[in-house]
């Protein structure tokens, strides 16, 4: 079955390709909501909205990922200065990554926890120079130079990348 991935995320496409899923990418411009006190609601509603934006299609997979710490949602930074601010705020701390995944109107939420290394200004500058942080929730990508910023994690690695595999198995998209 060919599915529609309602996301332009190269990380999500990489996960699906690695799993052998037949899919096409459709980018959506669904408005996003943010409930800092309720990260699960935030990602669930955003994933559902992205999927609903693909009107007239069946087999639509969509997702939304945020980094959450102390009641603050870290989405994609607006610019490099905000990316540096995010990395400073996460430095030496453990935060949660929430991903809402929706398939044909049904949504599931996954959570993983990530502990960051303590980062000095030089480490932050080196990371920002090597990775495009403005296209990543929390300004980092565990799969691209993640060892520079991540000390450890619990939960699904794919969830931290932006598309947990478990819901895909539940829906029969992968085995």
C-alpha cells in the first residue's frame, strides 16, 4: 500500500525509506498550535491538522515533534541566535521529545527522554556550524552529529528523529 507522508521532513522520509515503506511526500501548511503545559495535546492536534490538510486522500501519515522542558516547548528555532539559545537552555539537562503521529485521522503520541551533554559556547558554535539547526525541533538532530550534544536517551530513537516506528506497526504500515 502506498501512503502519503504529509511532511517535508527528510528525517521522516529517511525512516520510512529504511523500513521499505512505499510513500509519496505532500507538504502541508496546516497551522500549528502550542500548549506549553500540555505537550501531548500539542503534537496530537498538530499531527491531525497536517493530515487533515491532505483533503481527499486516504493512507495519510502525518507527524509533529517537539522538545519539551520545564513547561516550555522548543519547536524549530526562527534563526541561528534562537538555535544557540535553545542549545544553551538544554545544555546539561534532560528533556522530553514528544511526537504525535496520525494515520487517516487516528493519532498516537510517543515520548522519549534525552539528556544533553554540558555544552560550552565553543561546542554550541561548532554544532551550529555543522548542522542546520533551524530545521530541527530543539535546534538539534540526534541522527546528524547527535554525539556532539546528546549524552544519553531513553525510549525510541526514531521518535527523537521525528517518527516513532511503534504506531506504524500498530497501524500495519510496517511489520
